[in-house]
């Protein structure tokens, strides 16, 4: 092999290695750039989630956090652009369908009335004069029945405009926790942590984007505390803890009344003798 041939071979080999190195360098640079872009996107999404969690509206808002006079009408706007809005997101759709929970404490002084008395509802402000019920939207609606100490829960569904559950013999002059829990087409009502009624709805609940109304049409004689919403179905432990913790009796409305905590586990006599924390054997209050 002469010198020229050797130089050509050497030059060829050197050129190939150099090309390979350049090729490897480009691949490495592109790979590094892709890694940087992917990392940036992940960090950006994580940061947005954190900021939304810190500064965005809660998916489970405390619509009323404290005690209000039940004769004082309150309207909680759902338009997020409106001042004072506490927007309720559409419920979480779990494996078994739609889910949500409402919790409220009520203190009823008396019952005389020829019409339903409004505790709260989500929907619209139109009322049927003959009955006192809001119509057509109740998703849900909670009312005191006329001339009795019974509660009625109304839920709109896609099959029926109103489906109802009635809970009778609610104690007067004591705090009562009412929880309305929906899982797909099953509507459960808990009184002070104890499931009291369960209704199989004929269709899926028909949610709406209307405002939340509290104590409409004069409300009732008494107080309302801690109207909270959850966009999922609370478990039994969480429901028990809500009842155990009791109402918040710090006034947040216009009334200047200050109340001490009475015995808020007010259905001891109602479920007396069950032998649990709420209903000791042989105890009535």
C-alpha cells in the first residue's frame, strides 16, 4: 500500500469517526432538549395544580360556615364572576355514577305553619304560593312540612320533576344534623350521623347551575348552621365525625344572638336504646 492510499484510508476512517461523533452529538442534544421540554411540561402542570388548589374555588365549599337566623334569607351566587360567589362544581362521577353530599345543621323553635318552610334549596327562587315549595328546581331542596316537625327532602331527576323523602318526628329546640347523600340513583338521608331514610330514585339526579337559596319566603323560626357541600359521597366515618363535631354557633348573619352549645345530638330519644354513642341504653334527653 503506497503512502497516498494509506492517507486516503486514514482520512476515510477519520472522517467516518468524526461524522459518527457529530451524529451522536446531535442525537444527544436532541434527546437532552426533549427531556428538558418534558420536565418543563410536568413542572408546569404540577405548578398549575398547586396554584389552583391554593387559590381556586373549593370543590367542596362551605356555603355557610357558622350560624344564621333561619328567618334571614340568604342567596349564594353560583356565577364565579359574581361578588361573594361560592361556586358548586358538578359532582364527581364515581365508578357507580354521580356522587355528592350536602350537610346542614338546623335548630327549629316551633312548627305552626300552613305551608312548607324553606331551609335550603339549589335551583331557582320561584315559589308555588299554595304550598311554599320552590319550583321547578330542587337539586336538592330541604323543607319543614306544614304543621308538623317533619322534614322533606326533594330531589329533581330526569324521570320525575320531584322525588321526595320524609323524615318525621324531628326534635324541636335542639340541633339536628341533616346529611343528604347521593350515589347514582340512591338517595340517603342521615340524621345526626345515623341513616334514617334511603330512597331509590327513578332516574339520575338532575343537577342545575342555579343559585343556592337559604330560608326563602320567611324561612322558619330557628337557626341554620354549617351548610356544606361535597362533590362526592361522604363515607360513614366522615358522616359520623360531622355529627360528632356539632354545629358552629358563632353568628355570621345579621342577628346578634349568641348561643351556647346545647346537646346537639338531639335524636337520642328518637333512637333511644341503640346502645351507641348517640343513643345510650335507657337514656333520653
